[in-house]
């Protein structure tokens, strides 16, 4: 079990995205652009902040502390302005109390349906994506998310996820772990599932074709984020293989012209080696601001960039 947590830590701390930067498949594709980087201030916070998520109404800023898989918890802050938030504390009801544990990767739709990844009772329970109802800093009606997008096979986890604003589509990462063969996840795939009811999603029959320009067996993916209009998919990925100081991690985006068509070939937006690791983009509902976290000398901190083209 300790080995599993170690694997999870490696994968969640050092994962990001990369892509084929060729746009030759569609000369009409228009990719978003973002301006200079600004560090986000969370007043009162004195530890790492990772995996950011901004609530649809913009009032709450969710994140987790260091993804060490030992004492990883979900926290939140409240908005003062675009780059400044006040730290409040733990997200009540979402976090486990017995170590080692991991509760991370916040996500929420317009109706307050909240999703996160948790290792509670793994491997006795293989479905590790959870849902609850968020209201004013509290989580209620907690349960596991069911559906055929779960592999239900030891070693396979939902490593990450992104919910659409209307709550109808779940972008998920299936990841396989084997510590005897791989550092971090051995393989990953991005998929998309549709909501059946409050607790269940079913994988779309055309999930593979929608994401055919993104999924590539040569890469490891995580942190999908679908925009409010369902037209831009942000994610992180890195080249599969041994992770070294030269491994490049990138934040990428793929786009489409309508919400039922396949996504374009991705474009790299930002990239860094592991010493300045960047990952986990999240966007405001108006798509004007991107938040993500970055590894700094002494911590992981939240950064932001304004969109420079719409």
C-alpha cells in the first residue's frame, strides 16, 4: 500500500503535458493565447498550493497541499481580486482523517456538484473518484462516482478529471500503475463520459474519436480542464519514460468549433523542466484567466495569466 501511495505522489507531483505542435491538419484552427505570468497571493497560507480550481461564480478558490500521498488534503480560499485570495481552511467533509491518504484535484459544476480524487479504502474499493455537494465551505452527500469509465482493475485509477460547467460531461484520465515496471503511471488515456444521474457517468461511444488528435501512447496525461463552452480542452502531459532533470512538462490546449466534434491537434502553451514544473490549468467561466501551479525554490505556488486573444 505504501508503494501505491509513493507511485501516486510521483505521478501527481511531476506530471504535465506536451504535444505535437503541428497545425497542418487544419489551417483554420484558432488557438487561445495568454499573457505574462503573475503569482497569485493567498493571504494566510504558509504551505504548498497545488491543483487549483476556481469556482464557476469566481468566489471560491480550491486547491490541495503537497501531493505526497501521506497527508494530502483539499483546502479553499475566498476571492479578493483576480490575483488575491484569503485562505479559509480545509474543505470540511472532503478529507480523510487517517494517514496515509490523498484527497486532491477539486472540480465543480455550475450547480455545486463537486468532484475530487481520493485514495480512501483503496484497493478494497477500486472506484476512486468521489462526488459531493458543495455549499459555503462544506461538503455533503458524499459518494463514489460510478460508471463504465472506471476500469475496476487493480493498478488502474482515475488519476484526474474535469467536469463540464453544466455537469453533463466528465473528462477523465485512466492511468495504470506498476511500480516494478514504471516510475509513476505506466500508461494513461483521456476519455469523456456523459452523466446518467447524480452518481453515474457512462463513457461516450465516440469518446476515442473525439479525443483521437490528443491521445498518444507515447505520452502520460493528466489535469484535463474543459472550458465553459465545451470548445477548449486544456491538459498536461509529458513524454513517457524515465523522468530526469531534462524531462519537459507542458500545458497544452486543443480546440473545436462545436461541442460534439473532435478536438484539434493540441498546441503547447507553456513548458518547463522539472525544476520549474508547471501543471494543472484551470480557467474562469469567461475564459479570461488561467490559473495553474508551478514548482518554485521552496514551494509549489499558484500562478495566473490573462487571456490575450478571444
